[in-house]
C-alpha cells in the first residue's frame, strides 16, 4: 500500500526526560514546522497522582464560513476554551495556508509551544495533527477513495514508556460501503506500521449515519468502537449540525481505552467524554472565550469530540499538579489607561498565583508576586502604556511552569480622538481589507456599495466615540443573500457581531465595549453578488 512519510527524524536517545534536547532537532513534518516551545501557556497534562499524565484528545472538523476554513474564528474560540492536548483536525485551512499563516493559527488557537503536521495537499481539504507533545514522525497514508485528502498520521512523544500514534481521518459522505473500504485501507496501514504495544487513536470526521455501519466493525481490529460514547450537556451523542448522527469520533486502542477518565471542565464532568456544542453548553463561561452561538455559526457542520486519558508516566517524569486558566482579559478587550478592571482566573491544585502583564509580547511586568489562587480575581489599575498587544499571565507562584496567558491581545487606549476623515456615501473599490477600508461611515448615513464578483469582499470603517449600543443594517434591492460582520480595530480575528441570515435587510445590534475604530465587512453568502446599502447608527457613533 502507498505510504508517504516525512523526512526521517533523529532517533530518540531517551524518553520524556530528554524531550527538551530532542525537540531541538525534531520538526513537525509537511507544511508545518515545529519550533521550540517559547513558554507553556498551560499544562493540561497534569497528573492526578505521581506517575500519571492527563492527555485530552479531540476530533475537530469545526470550520465555518463560506470558505470551509478556520478564518472566521468560531472554531478557534472552541479550541481555546476546551484546551485539548492533541487534536486530529480536518479541513485544516487558514489564511493563505502558508507556513506563516498556519503557524499563526496554531499559536492563536493553542499556543506557541504546540507542534503541528498538515498533509501537503495543494488544494482540497487536508487533514492534520496538532500536539502539545513533540512529533517524532509524521506523514500521510493514501485514501484511495478521497480525491482531496488522505489519512494524516503522527507519532507523538507523550509522557511515559509508550508512544501515541494518532490518525486524522475524514471519510467520504458517499455511502457506508465506501467508508468501510476506507476503513479497511487504514486498518491495513496501521497493522503494517504501528507497533502493537504503542497507544493508537483514530479520530476525526467519520461521516457515519449510525453506529451499526460496517466501518466500525472493521476498525475494531485496531481500536475500540464500543460505548459509552461522549455526549453534550443535552445527553445526545450526535455530532452533525442537527445532532442526529454520530459523524465525529475519537476511537482508541484497547490499551489506551483502559486509561480513559472523565473529561472535567470547570465544575462540569463528562464520564464518557464531551460532544462540544456551545449552543447547549452551560455555563458557557467554563469554555470561554467560546460563545454560545459558535457551534451554530454559518456552515459549521460538525461538533468537536473530546476524550481524556490518565496514562502512566515515567516515575522520574516531573508531573505538574496545577491548572490555571485566564478568564479576563482573554483577548479583544479595550481598556483605558488609568481605569480599573478585574483580572479573573480559575485555578485548581494551586495555592497562590503570580500576576504579570506585557505590552509588547516579550517583556513581562509584575502586577503582584503572590495572591491566594482561590480569590479568582484582582482589581488592576491599567498602566499608562497605550498598546494593542497587551496580555496578562497568571502563574503558580511556586511553580512557574503551571501558567496561562490571555489567548489573544487586548488594547490599552489613551483617549478616543475624533476621526478627521470626511463621511462617505459610496464605497471606493479596493476596500477588500481592514487596511484599505472605505470610510468614514457617519452615524445613520446611508452608504451604497456592490459586490461585483463571488470573491469580492467590502470593508468599511466607522468611529465610536462613546461605548454603547451600535446598530448595523444592510439592505439589498434584490434577492441576493449578503451578510455582514463587525470587527474592532484591536481584534480583527474575531468578529464583535455578525448577521448571516436570509433576511432583507440584515439588521443587528452589538455593544461597542470601548471607543475606537470599528469595521464592517460585507460578504456574499455562497458567492452571492449585487448592490446594497449600509447604515450604521448609535448614540456613540461619530456623525
């Protein structure tokens, strides 16, 4: 059977204790490099007792938007909120799909200390693996039935004496017989290449209509397909958009299944694992910055699936015992210099925490050396250092490796100046990015524009002088289906608001949390084109 692998990586000279030395020479294969971890954002592989390591596995085909990618940010927020250690990811597309863009995606969604592999598909919808642990080897096994992706595999150096082999799969929707043929191919590859004593996980988008499909019986030769299966908080197993079918799965070998443990997030516990549906997850704050509408976003067709495992680690492996999560600020906020705001966090198995902040991403300044972790919050006077790259770090005061940092930058602003640009009534083409946005859109002033091609995107700028409610209305003269999203200048990755319905006009309101420049992006659903009129209003919008 065809086997495509990465370039050979150096043989391992030891186990987990030598990871720091080995990872100097190891790289995640394919398009994804594996740079050294700059700093552990958080260690979710904490041990419950000495000699155990917790590992969270996730199957994730959670793209959204018109381009079947992770660009809109809904899936990114789910990754950030659930904090998996190893992700078998499908439709691995972001930005231009360059190495720089993919690295930026991994850094944002998981942390700069994560490794990744993406099968080298020039087009299509590639599979991949993202891992907290070093990738010792990786490659792709051919899926002869799928023209636009293969089976992406990786061998991971997890704590303990065994390697973890993971395979990211995206079986075809064609029919159950085709999926069983794919399963037979994959089982053959695994039996040929994966040592019988190592751990194995096959995870991803199976596209299965029910659990009686023959592919599950075929997979049982190498993994355990039996229940109980993960559920969401509504106690349903389904993982497609309507939650009616078991599309997505994390199936593991029997020797790894023996170490499965409950998935615990905040005060919630899921004995068989979790189907991540933000529409029913409560309290949603447990998986912040995920938002309740993320799983229902436009064109998100799947739910992520999580299982946790407590695997034996080497007796000499130092196993962190704490867990910290920064809740606020976690990216996208805009705080005025000199104002007071609450820093909030969650903590377990940690007595005292140290608080720090950065305004440039590299230099860290101490806010407090030691605060009781159980307090969960601290009132901070924001420093007089205007920046768009601020972050806060919370670490164990006695174990710096146990730490978490804001998932994205937030802004520290001085005063909100008036935008001196004249108001417009008509877009100026070439406005296909925030940097070239047409503007300024004045309060309650109609601005006309048009999407001339299926790839056309229009951006407009408006200024908010006082925080408060803002209304956006997009009117179309015909039946074309156009949508809009709003972004703040301090966070162009995640939208502050959006409207993606079939209504005409498309109307929505959002709360501008701080003064400053905001942007409206207008797109056509499924490549729709045509003219439109944009109107932005609100007491705080500059006339």
